[in-house]
């Protein structure tokens, strides 16, 4: 399990800086066996709300730590499918997310990234702007 801090995290007399990547050891079922350490200091769990889960196990652990009313504040790495992880945490799909739903859920985001921007000249002559 890996997390990256999106803000400073005060732990006792220390302050762990933004951008620090912390790694914990997990069992096969996803439970945390050994919490992350920083400079030899074992860190308290749960991680702060502004920690970014970098893998699926870390994301599931964050969902377990915090109630559903705080799920909207949790941060996941861009490569993770947030909807699938939340559904898995809720137990909606027992055997994994259907492939067609997963593919459909991903392509509109990619498409939006590749839309060409119109130049200032094109925007000025746009009939919709009048």
C-alpha cells in the first residue's frame, strides 16, 4: 500500500512534508499488517484525509477508515478507477466490474483531454457567441 501526502502531516513533534510517499505492508486480503514508517518513526493510522492513495489496496483502506460521508474528500491517483473502487468497497460487484462498464466509464475522460482548443480568431467569429 502506498500513499503520497498532499499536505504537511504533523505527527507528534515532527511534521512530515508534502509529497512524501509512505509505504505500508498489507496481507493478501488487503488488511494493513505493518503501518508506514518515516525516518524510523511508526506512523499512526489512519492516514490524513489529504493523503493520495497510489494503489487500489491503499484506496480501499482509506474507504474503510473513513465513513461514506467523507468519501467525497478522499484523493486517489489518476490511474485508479474511483467508481470501481467505491463499488468494490460497498460490495456491489462481487466478481469485479463488468468490462463494458469499465471501458465506457474511461473513454469520455480521455476524449475530453484531446479536444482541440479553438484559437482566439475562431472564437471571435463563432456565431454562437453573438
